């Protein structure tokens, strides 16, 4: 049975408690502060653990319970935001990672890790794009909808400008507008990374508990996006040159699918340094630069996009091993 959704009282109880745990984390996040910011990074984790450890139906139950609790105890808008930005992407990712079980068979049998990340990316991108469209029609223009973000950004940038922390040529008014337009895309891309990290962590916890039904894949070889993902990324780049909602939608597509391609580039690097004596050092430096500098995202995304076409990892695997040099005798 591909899906482990056994309807026992114990499993049903676990799914309900998982929903309560997910709602509790989201409630702490909604209160703000440093604690809320830290907990925000773990918001999808209970749903991932329940879905991967006890079955995707129980994961869906936990997501629904958490959404209903937040809708009634906090506000319907909070529940809707949680459903679109947290519950749905987390469950779709876990569903794909479980093989997309349907009628006692798996619809996804290969490249499970990439399909799981792609499912979360599509859900997040559509949710943010939907917000951009609704906000544009509700406020009359996208700039009006982003005014609260722009105002906060202006206060921060203006203070930095007065304290000589920004170059004199930078105008805080213009710069705050650019920051406001970039915020939806940044949140979509960053939320995707959080979802993927929690999916991996949830699967790791389920495997450590002996609950993971599927074998753990070789992610560096298994993660292969379809070529259409690179095409969607290119479409986002084309849209981003326009002003208004079209440009904002393009940036959202670029941030989410660019993150996916960056992960594929990382997979290529993992395969090419595998087995070398310096692999741990190279990967440590690379991840450090990703976390603290950020700019390696661009070349890694380019490498990932090229890999969707040229299949560098397959060529590496098919290449004959390099002969060892004989030891020199005295």
C-alpha cells in the first residue's frame, strides 16, 4: 500500500494533534517578535512529519485542523493565509514526496525529490500571484497595495541615508519603492526554501522514528527538474521587465523557479565533488557563501538550468574512472 494512511484511532489522534501543533506554531508566529521569527522557520514541520510518517490523508487532516483553528480563534484572513502559504504547499510537497499515491499506486516513481520541491514552488507562486492580482484590483493599483511596505522601508532607508550608511546618490524614496516591489518575490522564494528544509527535516525525523514508508533517495542524483521548469523561469524573466503587476508576477516566478534551479545546481556540485578528498571543504565553503553572501545563487541557478538540458550528472556517472597513477619507486 503506497500510502500509510491507516485509519486507526491512534493515527487519527496523531493527525489531530499535529494540526493543533501546527496551529500553535502559527499563532506564535502571528504574535511577532524574535521568537515568532524563529518559529516561522518551523511552521511547516508538524504537517510534514504527520504526512510522511503517518500518511498523506492524515497530513491533510492536520492541515485542515490547523486552518480551521486559526480561522476561528484568530481571524478568517489568518486562516486563509495559513492555508495558502503554509498548509497547502507543505501538504503538496509531502504528497509528491510520498509518490503521489492514488488508487493504491504511486503516480510519481522517479525524481521524487524534485517533484516535491516543484509542488511547493507552484503552490507558493500561485498564492503570491493571487494576492498580487486581488490586491491590485482592491486598491486600484499595485503601488497603492504596497504602500504600507513602502512606508516602512522608507523610514529605515531614510534613517540610513541620514546616518551616512547609504551612498549620497541613493534616493530613499525611489529605493523604498523598489524594495516594496521586491518584497512579494523575496517572500515567495524564501518561503520555498523554508518549506524544502522542513520537508527534508520532517522526512529525516520520520525515518529516524522508523515511520518513513519510502526508501531515502540519493537526492543529488534524484533531483532533476523537467526542462519546462527552465522555460517557466525564462518566462518570468521576460515578464519582470514590465512595470506594474506583470513585472511583480514575473519576479515571483523568477524567485521561486530560480530557487529550484539553484537546488539543481547544488545537486550537480554534490555529484562532481563526490568521492574527492576536498569535497567536505568545498561544500562547506559553498554553503557558507550561500548563507552569508547570497550571490552564488545566480551561478548555481545557471548551472541548474544548463543541467536540465545537458545532463551533466549522467555524463559524470557514465565517464570511465580516472586511472590511478602508479606509485614511484625509489
